[in-house]
C-alpha cells in the first residue's frame, strides 16, 4: 500500500522558505500570491494487510520520526497499489 504524507509548518510558526518563495513569485508577476507554505511530501510503500495497518504505521512514522509535533502539522492518505 502507498501512504502519502504531507508535512507543513504550523500556522503560528514562521516559515522563512515560504516567505522567500512568495516574494519570488510576486517578483515574477504573480502579485495575487498572498502566502506560501513550504513543507515536505513523502510517499511510503508499505507491505501491510489492511488500510488500518497502513494508517497505524503512518501515524507512528510521523509521530516518531518524520514530523516535529512542536513545529509541524501532518496528514496522510492511504492508497492501495
């Protein structure tokens, strides 16, 4: 099964990379860009028997390694292959 993991800075956390990208986009003529968040996107291929097991593995991976719960939010989606 595939698990897609999306990690972004929490709303209250300063995102210098996002700010720089937003400024660069505006300098390219995209004045309508208000803000940008720069995060991480990961795809995990898991050998599990059920979507529930994939969700459990994704939660553990995010909580223990992939995301910093103090500064980042995360979500994940499970897709059968």
